[in-house]
């Protein structure tokens, strides 16, 4: 069972970014700029610590969320998507005129039991 997945269109962009930049990570914080938008960085360009939780992997890229943000999202299943528009972050898709976003839904009872939420 997965807590986070990715749309086909967003996966295409991730593949493109991996070809250009190599190993990547997704991180979703609750900070300023794009708020809670998922951002993608070259692996090693984003400092991760004990407050970052690995939620899963999408298109071969680990997806992390800050622990404080996770408290708001722990009852949801996340899907990474892509849309036209320029975000206000340092995420690698920004120069393409695109930005990642999250669609969420509540976990099913089965998923909630699996993830022990």
C-alpha cells in the first residue's frame, strides 16, 4: 500500500528532471513560498533531519514531508501532479513553467489500519 503516488504527467516531468539533474528528492514542508507544495531538488541540495519523514517513493524519487506538516496530512493519501504556472520556490520544475501540486483524499479504513493512523 502506498501513501503517496504520482500522475502520469507528473511522472514524465520527474523523468525529464532526473535525466538532467541525476538523483532527486521530493520534499513538502509547511513553509513560506509555495506553502505546502511539493518541491523537487537534487539529492543533497535539501538538508533533511530527524523532523523529515519518508512517506514513500514516486518515480524512483523519495518523498519526504516535515513532521509538523505530516500531522496535518497523516490521514490522507497524496497524489503528486503537475500544472502550468510558476511557483515561488527553488524547485527544479519552475524553469519549465510548471509546478508540482498535491491532490489528497482521506485514507480508506483499510489504508488507515495499514498505516496505523
